[in-house]
C-alpha cells in the first residue's frame, strides 16, 4: 500500500467509526428512554444491548457475504414478481454472482466496536457489584 492508499483506508475507517458512534448514541438514548431507567444499571443495560445489536449486525454481514440467504431472497423476489405478472431478469446463478460483498474492514471494525461496548458495560457492572 502506498502512503495515499493508507490515508484513504484510515479515512474510511474513521468515517465508519464516526457513523457507528452516532448510531450508538441514538440507540443508547432510545434504549434509556424506552426503559425509563436512568440509573447506572440502566446505562449498563443500554450499553450492553447496543453492543450486542452492533455485533449481531456484523454477524449478519458475515452471513450475507457467505450467500446463505441468497436463495431465499431470490425465491421471495421471484414469487412477488410472478404475482405481479413479470419475470426475473436474472436467474439465481447470475443473481448470486452479481451481489456485492461487504468489505472485510467494515465487518471487522463493526465487530470490534460492538465488542468494546459489551466489554465496557461488563466492566461497569463488575465495578459496581
């Protein structure tokens, strides 16, 4: 990698982290408002749940890259287009090959971010107990 490519890659990761921070702030706020528990235990629960959701989203990206749901998605699309009286433009093999995969740096960064949130919440829990 050249110096320019490294800077561009780090810029992508920093934008992703910024997006994850904004999403996490919104999610933690909504969890606190929904639970109406603003104590330290409420914050611990909100942080852990947020970390779990982000980690689960990362796992769904891994599953999507493995094309585990491609057949089911294609079948649903084919069923709906059949009801509407149309035909699918691509067969299943062309559809599977045309799908873009999620880059690994996005999956890894998202997984690490979620795990960090869960570790922070567990550390807070063990500190207060």
